[in-house]
């Protein structure tokens, strides 16, 4: 295979690692936002509960005022009843008094309802405040963990980038440019394994003579898949004469002959 292939494979492996680290780092701001959103939601729940409680107190004050006003009105009608001179006027005052007293009863009923519901609103406020306190503790812990993880990933990324520079150094500039261009089009992948006479990048059949060339250790040509354009390589080179295995057999034969 082309002598640069092993370097390109190492480079692709570290590029995949760099890509994964960068993807993780990109996810951390979103995780921080999600944690802050939980805290904002808890704060909003407290604000809503307090607003509902405040409105209940306002309603209670309003009904208390209604009770006092209708009582004052009934008292005035009673005070006026001693000064009327006709039965019709007296009956009219009695009607107004009865109506005022009915309104007093209604206002008192509403006041009682508001007082009872006020206890529920107070309970909701306490519950929301407890949830907020828990959220503050949880979010604070999550933020610390996220920042610690982010810093650790940054260190790993810096190390991976330094390793990438070291791996890219032996690769000729023109091949490195080709590799980079292909990898950008294929989400960080520029190399494709040939197995069973197929490109594992896209499944395209590779011509037999190219497969043979890829298996030759002395080959210095770079081949690309006609379909996907990835750089082809194989992990099954053809043994050449004079290899270690042949030398071993020769040594064994020589030993037996001697």
C-alpha cells in the first residue's frame, strides 16, 4: 500500500477523537442552559405562588371592606327608620336594611372562602420556596460538575490536537490537503477499508486489479473509490518473497539439512 496510508489511518483515528471531543464541548453550553432553565422555572413558580397569595390577600381586604360598608349602610338605614313618617317610607327602609344585611352575609361568606383559600396559597408558597431551594442546590452542583467536565475535555482536546500535529508531520503536504478536503465532505472520514473486494465506505465494488495493487507492500499509488471518493486501503497485504515467514521456513529447512 502507499507508504502514507498508515499515517493517514492514524490521523483519521485522532481526527475522530478530536471531533467527538468537540461535539461534547459543544454540548456543555446547552447543559448549562438547561440547568439554568430549571432554576428559572423554580423561581417563576415561587413568584407565581406569591402573586396568587398576594391577590388572595387583596381579595380578603376587599371583602372585609365590603362587609364594613354594607354594615354601615344597614346601620344608617336603621338610624333613619325612626325619622320616617309614613308606612311606605318605613317599608322601603326595611327593604333596604334587609338587602344590606343580605349583602353583608354574602360578603362575609366570600371573606371566609378567601381566608380558607389563603391557607392553601400559603402552603403553595412554602412548597415552591422549598422546591426553589432544592433546585438552587442541585443546579449549583450540576454547574460545578459541568464546568469540571468541560475543563477536562478541553485538556483532552489540547492533547489530541498536539498528537494530531505529530501524526500529520510525516504526511506529504499534497496528501494532507487531499485527506483534509475529503474528510470535510464525509464528516471527518477520508479513508475506506476494502474488504471482500468492496469499499466499506459506500459498498461499491472495487476493481480486482486495484485490490491487488492495494495489497502490494511495494505499491506507492493512492487509490480512491470511484463512487464515494474515499481513499482506499486494505489490511490484507500479499506476503512477498523473503518475508519473515519464508525466512523462518528456510532456516528450519537449513537446520534439518545440516
